[in-house]
C-alpha cells in the first residue's frame, strides 16, 4: 500500500471487525507514527554517537476504540493477522509483530504511566524488513494508542526512550534510540540531528532542490536480532580494550582516531574495525551537516560514499544487493549521494537526488538492477514528515 487509508476508511475497517465501535463512533481514536530514513550515522546511536535521520511520509496508522477491560486486541489490515494480550497479564514473547506492542505496554507500565485497553486495526504504508524502521513506527504508534489522551503530556523524546526500552528490554534487540526518536520527533521538511549522549537535537533543513529517494533491494533485511546484538557487543568489547590505554573512556563516542591507533595492538582485529567505523562515522555526520547547510554537494557525495564503504568493509553489514544499488545510483548524473541506510544485510539505500533527476534514477535502477541481481527493486520518493501524533 502506497497511499494511507483515510480516517473514514480506517473507521470502516474497524467497525467491520469490532461491532461495538459502530455504536460509539465518537469514541474512536486514530494515531499515526512515521517510519524513517537515515541520511548518515549508522550504528552510532548505541555508541552514544551522532545520527542524522528524517521521519518520512510512510507510516503506521492505528484506529481504535478505548475499552475498560484491560485487554488489547489489534488486527493488521495488511496481513489480516490478529493479536491480543492482557495489560495486567504476564505475557511471554511470541516472536511476532505483537511483541512490539506488548513490549511498549510493558515499558509504559515500568515507567509508571497509565495505559488503556483497546480494540483496533493497524494500517501501514511501510514495507517490512526494509530498514525503514517499521518496528519503531509500530512501537511509537502503539504508545500513543495505549496512553490514550495522555501521550501529548509525556513528550516525544520520552515516548521514544520508552519505546527503545521496550525493544531492548522486552523484544531483546539492543538497538539505539535513533529509530524511535525519528518516528516520534520528526519535523516536516527536515532531517534531525540527534546527539545520543546528551539527547540534544535539532532539525536540519534539507536543500529544496534535492529529493530523498529510497531504493529497496527487493531482498529483506537479514540482520537478525542476534547479529545486531553481536555488533553492539563488539563495540562494547572495543571500549573495554581501549580503556586499558585510557581508563576515562566510557563509550566509542569518547574515542579519537589517535587513541584507537594507540590501543589497536591490544584489540581483536574485528573489534578494532568496528570501532574504526563508529569513530569515522560520527565525524561524517558533522561533515554532512555542514555540507547540507552550505549545499556543498561534493562533500555530501564523499561522506555518503565513505560511509557506505565503511559499513561494507569495516562493519560488515552491507550486501551485494545494496552495493549494486549504490554503484548504479552514483553513476546517474544528478545523484548527489547514495549509501545503504538502516541496520544492513539487505533493505534499502538512501539517495539525495536533484529533483529533476529523480525519474532518470528510477529508470536506471529499474533497468540495470535486475540484470545484476535477478531481483526487482522498488524506488520510493519520500518526504521528511512530522513525528507521531493523533489523527482524530
């Protein structure tokens, strides 16, 4: 689905599945939460680093009827699957999408926030397993629904942190804050610079003559929770090794290239490569920030290219499909920068493209990529969007 269901259509879908909603249409509520694309700053968030994502105009929408029975029942309109759990029950993880909703309910309770039972339907325009933060969007939208009318009092950054807690402590993926932050705090027309150590952030306007284009490999992400957690553990091992040289170090954010060079002999080579990527990636975020504000296209191109190469060669999270999409894109005149986005191992690339060259990029990708990979790509022009909130 590329166009979101309208509020009226969502109500119709809810009423068809929940007859009590038909008798109390005025009580129906709707919330939304966007996905995100990350311009640059990959695998830096859980290292207290810098990221530059943007919420996008593809999103999760939930229409629901609040109830007093402390039970949550949700149906996905894309798959038809229904999941349910009791807010006061002891629910075990199931390994399904419902874990993200139940995890948010658990994290909200842990934070001492009141939650409400509900009957609802979920609609999405976000492709799954594409690296566009569909799971974070479900989490953030669920937080808004479960909190009822109190969500706006909690604040978008706090909601993002609660949703990250759900993913870390309940779902079991040791992700950083970036995905939930972008979904919760997005600003229309802008990217977001987040310092994951201080949690300070600000919006960053994007050049008006450039479009954001996402190219999906047609291969789902293969970065499992175990592999993601291994990458985080490797970064933590790097910190422990570097602390033998400088005990003041707390995270890779604290490490300079010179300090890594001094400590490298005592590090496992794989661990050292992970640290090298994170340290350089933080610097690339700052370089990209300055370049965007100055519309310095050469620097943007170099930052994107070196980021992708680093993720491929040092962090080992790219794939042949992602590499092919980047190579095809950068050969198209008017493509300012191209790189993989998200956790890696499949999914999508992000491309900054002159607006009058978007169609040329799409034609080239559609013609060239299948010949190289045997897969069918999907090209999506996305726009930076506002963060989560109520529709009705």
